[in-house]
């Protein structure tokens, strides 16, 4: 009989390299690795060869950057998603894309299971497995870190390194690791190690080497830089007059944001599984895009449509963070978001300076801002009669007057 096939999400690091061999031995299975190119840059160098040398029967490395930018990052930014007021969801939004492609490979290869190296304490396990449940419920999911035998065999990194050496697994890890990282087109995250102390200051001069995508604001240029972003129906389609697809726009904005020290976030967040965790993020291009998009909406989006969409931001962000990208409620909210963006077209000018983004102008052929109506001077259009505000205020004050009268009578 043919061996069972398992598709493993593979990064080439210590954990997934050890898991590859462990799965092969423990399940007597054929292991097919999958690595998504979603903007990790040189982290992908040599991964296919490493996977095959470690024992994979086949190694997929697929360039998903265009799809990531177009079908995941851009729709999420149209929704204005921001988790707990700070996190632009860089890791969260990548996981459903990775899992989606794993499912496709599993079906094409006739695999019966997919596997991942996410720990039992993190969010990623949920994101991978909820995606698999939504797209391919027939597939089994193997999560070694939730298997007691695996945890007993590898209580720490020292045991994993020893296992790798014993089995000739090509890894470059050491027993000491100050923090872990996760990089893609949208951001890079840092967590664990020294960062588990929330009093630790990653912005201190002594820790500047940790950052990858951005300069320290103190080292950014002393002269501000103006940039212009053009939007069509809520999507950025050009930067500084140059027409760009979503991937090109993200790469361009990352370079600009990194140059000026933009997009650094240090936060303690609430994981879906229950505990709080501390994360440090660099999201230079995403921070620029998020700011510009909001400014474009301010000029072009109807007030009630904006307020309705905004009322769903927290829910939408939680759905992304918690792994429900392919859930029906996220699709339903996305349909509303898409409708809300039909008028979000125009140009935003921003000023970048030492970690800051300042608005420097916004214009649109479908602007809802009318200076004749908004002016404090005489309104030539006569569209607004200030005297009408008397009745408007009186009607809105009615319930307050009634409540006040009731309260006064109760206190007599």
C-alpha cells in the first residue's frame, strides 16, 4: 500500500525541520512541504534543497505575493481593520492564504492530512485549522505541539537541536534565541524571548539592530518627504503618479515608510486562546496605506455608510485575528465593505517625517465636501439655513428634557 501523504507548512527553521523528520518517522508517511512566498525575501533562499535533504518527497515554494496583496491585504484595508486599536494584522491575514494553498496542494497530491508547526498556545493553530475546516473538512490536521509524545520528546530547544544533529537535519539554530520573527509583505513581527518582559524597551538604542523593515525615527531623514497616493474604489492604484498593482504599491510604500521610521508598534494584545502576549511590529507601508485610505474616505464616503462600516471594524478585525477569514460572517461584512468603497476615489497627499504621517491635502472628483455649504461665510448656494438648526436642536433635546424632568421629580 502507498504511504500516507502529509502536506507540511514548512519555514525551514528548527521547529518545522524537526517536525518534518518526526512526522515521517512517527506516521510512516510521505511528507510534502509547502512554503508560501509572501514577501520573506532572502529567508526563502535554499529552502527547497533543505526540505529535500531533510526528507521531504517533494517541496513546493509558491509565489503568492500578488494574491496576498490583491485578495487579502487590500480587502482588509478597505474594511479599516485594526485589532485592539493598534495591530494591522500582518501575521493574521497571511495564515488563511497559506492554509488555502496547503489544502489545494493536499488535494492535488492525494494527501490525507496537513500539518503545521504552530504551538498550542498561539493564534496560528486556530487560523490554519479553521481555514482547513472551511475549505476541506475531509482533511485531517496534525499539530505536533498539541501531541503529548512530541512535547515530552522536545521540552525545549536544546532537545530539538540535539535531535536535528542526530538525524543530520541541516539547521543553523543555537540553544539561545533572543526572539522569534515572522515576516511577509505587510509586516514583520517580533515576540518571545526578551520581549516577554513588557517593561523591556525594544526602542532603546541598544536594541536598534532588532528591526528589519524600518529605520529608527531618530535616524530617519531630517527633511520631510511628500508623497501622493491615488485611489479607485477604495484601492490604492498609484503612488507619486506611477500606476502600480497592489504588490508593487505595497513594496513601494514599504520602502518609503521604512526610510522615515514609520509603522513601529509595541503592544500587549489579547490572544484568541485566552492569554495576553506582547508583540512588536514593523508595518511601514501598511501604516501609510491605512492612513491614506482613511483620509480618502473622509472626503468621499457618506456619513451614515462610514459610521455603519466603522461599527463593524472591531468585529471584522477580530474575525481576521481569530482565523475566521473564510467564515460566512466575514464574507457578509466584506460585501458591505465593497459596497461602501464605490465612491472612495481620488488623491491623498501625505507628509512623512521621523515616524510620523501627516495629512497634506486630499482631493476627489466625487468629493462630498462642499466648501460653499461648509463655509463660515455667507452660503451662496443657500443650501443650509442656520435658522433651521433651532428646531433640529429642540427635537433632539426633547428626550433629554423629559429625562431631566423625571429625575428632578424623583428627587423631590
